[in-house]
C-alpha cells in the first residue's frame, strides 16, 4: 500500500503542470453569444414555461443577430487571430462565412415562427437545437484542425437529426429523420476513418502541418491518398453530392419545411466550408487526388440533379434535386483549386459568393413554398396553378427566385454562376474548360423545371378550392422582403457581394 502511494506520488510529481492555452475572448465572442443565447432560451422555458413561448422565436432571432456585433468589430480590427496552435483561426474568410450562417439562421427563424407556433410541440427545444446547430457551423468556419472540424460537424449534425423528426407523430417526418441520421452517421464514420489515416501518417491534426508533411514527401503516398478520398466522400454525403445524395429527397420531403430550408442552405453551406478548409489548407499538395475526385462529383451532381428534377411533381422533392445540382456548381471551383495559389483564392471566393447568393434565393423560394402551403395544404406543383391570378405578389417573387436559381440576369443567381465559370476558365486547363462546358449545359437544362413552375403560375387557371388571395404572416413577409431585395441587389450590383467575398484561405508559405 505504501509503495503504491509512493509510486502515485512520483507520477504526480513528474506530470507536467497543465497550462491553460491563451484565449482571445474577442475572437470567440460570436460563439459565446450563441452559447449564451441557447442557455437563456432554455432558462426562459424553465421559468415561464407556457408563458415563455410567445417570446422564444424573438429571442432566437435576437441571439442570431447579436453575434454580428463582435463579427463587425473583428472585421474593423482586420487582424488575423490564431488560437490553440493554429486549430482555430479568425480571419476575413471565417468572419464572412460566419455572417452568412447567422443571417441564414435568422431567416430560418422567420420561416419557423408561425409554423412552429401553430404546432403542438414545445418551441424552446426547436430553437435551442437550431442555435446549437448554427453554433457548430460558426465553429466550423474557423476550424483548421481535423478534431475541431469533426467536433463542429457533429455539433451541427446531431441537432439537425432531431429537427428533421420534429413532427414526431408524422410517419414521414420519422422516416426523414431516421434516413438522415443513418446516412449522416455512416458518412461521419467514413470521414473519421479517413482523418485517422491522415493523422497516422502525418502525426498531426493541424491542417497546415498536414500540408507541410504532404508537400515534403515524407508521408506514405498510398495511405494519404486513401485518407483524402475517404474524407472527401464523407463530405460528399453531407453536401448531398451525387451519388451520395439518396437521403436528401426523402429527408427534405418528410422534415418540417423550415427545417428543410435550413438543411438545404445553412447545413449544406457548412459542409462546403469544411471541404474548402480541408482541400485548400490541408490537402493542397495532393491535387492529383482531390481534383479528379471533385471533378467527377461536380459533373455528376450537376447532371443527375437536373435530370431527376425534371421528373418531379412535388415541389419539395424538386428543390431537393435542384439543391443537388447546385451542389455540383459549388463543387466545381474546387476541382481546379490545386492548380496554383491564385486559382485556389479565386475558387474560394467563387464558392463563398455562390453560398451567399444561394442562401438568399433558396430561402426566399422556401418562404413562398411555406406561404402557398398554408392555404393549399399541398406540396404538389399543381397547387401553384394560377398563382398570379390569386396572389400576384407571391407569383412575382417566386418567379424572381426561380429565375435566379436558373441563372437569369440580372438576378443574383447569374453572378453566382458567372463566378464559377470565371474560376474554372481562369485555371486554363482542359479539366477546367470541360467542366465549364458541362456547367453551361446544365444551366440550360435547369430552365426546364424552373420554367415549368413559372408557366403554371402565370398561364394555368387556379384550382376551384384555391381562388382566394393567400394571406402571408408578418414573419414570412419580412423574410420575403429581405430575400427578394438581396437577390435583386446581388445581381444588379454584384460589387456589393464581391466586396465581402473576395477572401483567401491560404495562410501558409508554399
């Protein structure tokens, strides 16, 4: 007993004292605002219970806008900040992406306000999980470490699984959540295995150190190749790229419509941000691996998504396949990002630009879908017949969003696609030009299903049961006003968005 105590004492004496790493509280203020907001919403529910339901949505919106204050002050300061040995970086790129996540989350709250309030479930849990998921996204923007990326990914994914099953007495919602959970867990396992291979060979989880090891040629080429492939495939599931998209249509259709909008925009954007961090910072020296893989994923996603969207009769499933096609457009710049540092910067800027514009036009389209469904109680495309005759304002706004998604000038979507084409052609390679041609063909194909909806709204006669003007709640009207204005402004004056999205992820000396 005495010997054991003596041994334990020697071990404790020889153990180095824990030193808390320095924390820049200003840099982590956005994350702390979200964390505190979630805690306050829970506290309100515990203290006031039913009486607190009326203020829950407003509080959630407030706590999503509040982090924009430290983001603004950090942007004004314009100093790049690094913590935890380079695992957490705050720079212009991360601040812009965080702002996109927060504003998208605020729009989702506006879409959710009446939908959730009119349901039979507690609102605190819904908004608490929404804030938790967005917290994971905000952390993801600054993550430059495999462990931080994975933790942020799970933080955003686990609440999203539960949000997808929010209508727990609806079998379709249960099916949606189960499929999303099973496919998400499977993707995470593949991704984690790939990360473990990379760590095992390079001996580090920091992306810059991984890049240095890969570039020096000291690491096993075959294992690194396998690790990169597994990581990219894992994130292909997350962004619903073809052929790893199978969960998206059923999940989107079965989940509550505001949750579908959240998954289609914010959650997808987080996957792309993580993929950019990994490819541009961590895997830059192995463009021979990730570029062909991403080229194939981009080409297949654009083509398959558009072709399958042509056959849909349900507007939510159509938007799901449209999202798969849009994911292909956003993957395309990464397929040439490894050509040079300059091309990598252009690719990152193009994707961030696309994410900002996509968030506005896609969330706007979902706001219209929610507004129409409140009256028709249907998700069928036929329910949009004669919408211009009954609710001309809704028809005009939906036309704007559909035309923008199709890339029609002078709406925001055309500049998003233009940014992609510019990044592809600037690489000046046969791979880049070939993918640009495929993207151009798919942009034309998209007119088929977007135009079909527009024709039904403007030409067809409304159903006899849907002849009255549709009433839109204040929250949805606010969301529509914001998204329409943004979609128009980004298309007519694209310099507004490029002023902010001209960013770089290159933080290493190559």
